């Protein structure tokens, strides 16, 4: 197997984009991030993004990417799993002695983290089991009172507050996961609010690919939960995305959150695959 490094997102997509695009629902995270980096290589931070692929007989078997200070992202297509994981582990180790964690296809991420922890002498600090969902048609779910609307600059203070609360709900005070800035998404018209006389829930669309776009950042304040607001917000945002011309929507759900998984299935999201997020102990 051969490791190939790619200096730019354009170069990476020219070599591995076809393999990712064959299943946009499964690989939309890496594909959407890479497409964003084509337009702005430093969208996620001041450090240059990093890309590599594992190839065997001219075929792309897997890829790894990283936008420091965030975790390494993995995608697996084919080939001997142990050989692929070993190649990617060595490639990442050649660039960084320490990484905050790894996210990707469960089978590849499992193998990668075992190799990394054994060779680098670190331990897994936290594991988040996730499931990727895909929706092509919104079910006729009953909607809560209110309406969906795009968030505006007037909502900035609230949106920033809710984004921080979403981060704490999802990651706690984990220092391995830097908190991202939601204001570019707000400025780009990607944040949406369900309003019942006042804002009561939030979701955003992110990481567009050719055929799909992801829904994320779903948040309802604790005192307003169990009223159907999140269901309504996600359902109507998903409908809006499909009506705008995309073939499907995707989202990641924490498998430990039974409520959110139930909501997404009720709306019409169907399981694609399992993903896993490993956070490593940092020195």
C-alpha cells in the first residue's frame, strides 16, 4: 500500500473526491469540509489543513484529513483493514506526535485508535458512538405551534449563547474539542430558528456536497424541551433543504441520546452507518 500526501484541498479532491462522492451520505463530513477548504484553506484555523490517502494498485482505499486544532478524520473504502489503519497511523505520526482524537467509520477508527494508543503510549479519554442518518423525504409529522425562519443579525447574541450551550451538551468541558464559531454560519444564512412568539429552537445547515447538505447544531433550551419544537425545526429545515434542490439531508446523532435518534427517525431519517469519535488523553 502507498501513502500519498496532498498539499491542497483541490489536490486531495482530484485524487480522492470520486471515492468520497460515490456515497455522499456516508462520507459527507470529509467531502463537505474539503470543499469548504477549497474556497478558504484556513476556514477552520490558522494552521494549514492536512490530507493524505492510502492507495493500492491505483485504487484509493482510505483517506485521512485534519484541520488543526481539530481531530483527525478518517474514511474507509476498501482493502485490508489492518494494513490501511497502520498506513494512516504512520502517516499521521509523521506529522504530529500528539493529536486530540480521531473520528470516522467505526471499523477503521477502532483499528486506528488501538494502533495509535499502543504506539504513542496514550489512552482514550472519551468515546462517542454516533450514527449517520440520511433523509430524502420528510414524513408528515405533526408540527408544534410556530414557524421556521432564518436567523438574522438581530438574533446573534441568542444564537451564540445557544451554540455554546449545544457545545456543552455535546462535549462538556472536553478540551480536546475546540468550540467553533457560529457567526460565519449566521452571516451566511445557514442558521434557522423555530419561533413560537419567541425563538424556542435552533438548527443549521452545513457542509454542502453536490447532492446533499448536513443538518447540525440542533438545540432547544432545557425548559422548552418535550414540546415538539426540535422535531418541527429539523423537519421544516429538512423540507426547506430538499425544496431548494438538494436530493438529501444528512446528520450525525449521538447514539447515547435516545430522544434525538427517535426524533430523527420519526421525521424520516434512515440509518446509513455507524461512526465513532475517540478523544485521546492529552499531555
